[in-house]
C-alpha cells in the first residue's frame, strides 16, 4: 500500500508483514535496503528510506495482524522527520506544526487503509 504525503509529493510504502519485508526487500527494491540483522522476531516496526534510481522511497513496516497504535505513531514520526528533512523543513522549537500534521496524517491513513478505522477528522 502507498500513502501520498502532500504538499511534499512523497510516497510512503506501507508493509504489513515484517517477515515478508525482510525476505523480499532485495527483490522489491532491486538492492538490499535493510542492514543485516536490522530486524528480528522482537522488532515491532521499522521505518527506513530506500534509495532507488536516484530517488528516495520512504517505507514503514509493521505486522498488521495486530493493532499497536504506539508502534504506528512511532514509525510515522521517523518517516515524518525523513520526509520533511529531505525538503529542508527542520524541526525547531518554533516549527512543530508541519511535523505534527504530517505524523497525524500518516497515522490516520494507516489506521484507515490497514485496519478500516475512521480517518481523523475535525468535525467536532
């Protein structure tokens, strides 16, 4: 599954099976993007950047068979920092909003697309 992050025009690829991600990452990306032993049976989630053909592919992996919201928020923050830093947005004491909105958006999309939960909204 792919989540498009605007206004940055970046795609985040979501993997919902850690075992398959590790076994097939070299095939999926054409190169081995995961460091040896970077994932084991105790790894709940993973965020990484795969450089493919001079471009960055942002990835989040976790086991989708269990809903661990803290893992989703955790990995979404790593990806948020990677995406925004790539576009020159630095996290500073007076610049939290782009990070908060992007992380919330990623979590909302994952909750909806993987688990069928409602997206976050501002209808209240």
